[in-house]
């Protein structure tokens, strides 16, 4: 099913691109609402989901908190600070054959994976 490229979707995409800190949906909404108060939180959430499905942005699943969004759609990994919760890019080449190297005992055909490293960022270590 083809989706329309709405004005609201473009506003949400621009907000994600303007935030270089892997924002949550609430952070994106705050930026959008400041400029366009008539756009609802539900509209922002719906458009973030659609943009992620279309590959325009990445959704970074965070098991212990709110998912984050990333304007950088190149394959790369992330690290989450366990103290402050911020998410950062990891600068290392992707492991291109990782799915081929996984042996799954449940006979599931693997198609995708997300790697999220955890640690303590420099700012939190220096507190």
C-alpha cells in the first residue's frame, strides 16, 4: 500500500533531522509543537512510525526506555548510557555476515537484528 507524503510527515522528518541526539518521540513532538501547535502528539507518533517503516529514519529500540529515532539510515550500531539514557552512534564497520553466523535452534529464518551496546558515557563518568 502506497502512503502519501503529507506535510505533517515532512515536518516530523525535518524535526528528526534537526535533532542530532537520537530523540524520543516526545522530544520530536516538543520540537514540532513549538512551530506547529495544531499538530497532535498522535500525528507525530504515527508519522514517526511510518517514516521508520519507509526507511526514511531508523527506530532504535531501547528495551529499558523509550525508543529513539535516528536520521542516519546507514547501517550502524548504537550505545546507550545506563546513567543518563542518552543514545550515541558507535563508530565501527557493520558485521555484514552476522546473520549467516547465527545458529538458531528454533528454526526461525532470521531477517534482521538490532545491536544496542550499553555503558557509561564520558559526561556521566566525569560527574
